[in-house]
C-alpha cells in the first residue's frame, strides 16, 4: 500500500484549464462548433483510420521528395 500524508487527497487532480486552447477566435468557435477546441481533440490517435493514412502518405511524399531533390542536386 502506498503511504500518503493524512491531508493528501487520494484522488488525482484533473486540471480542466490545461486542456483548453485559447485562441483569438474563441467566440466564433463557440458559435459555429459548439465550443472551444480542447487539446485532447488534436491527438492523431483519435482520428479515423483513413485520415491517418492520408496524413502518413502526405508526410512520406514530402520526405521522399525532399530526399530526391537533395540527391538530384548532388548529381
């Protein structure tokens, strides 16, 4: 059993304010999207599989084209 101080809470503290992203268009986001964006909504793991694959292909294309440009400039 983990020893804790008698005044220490046994529950973990969850800071909701850290998850919010403050932008200059917060009012517009509240009107159009129903609320302000949160940090946990921006995680790639929560995206659908198709969107992840499109992102992987786009990132791969950028990396491969950058390497090809570098190699072709050396020749």
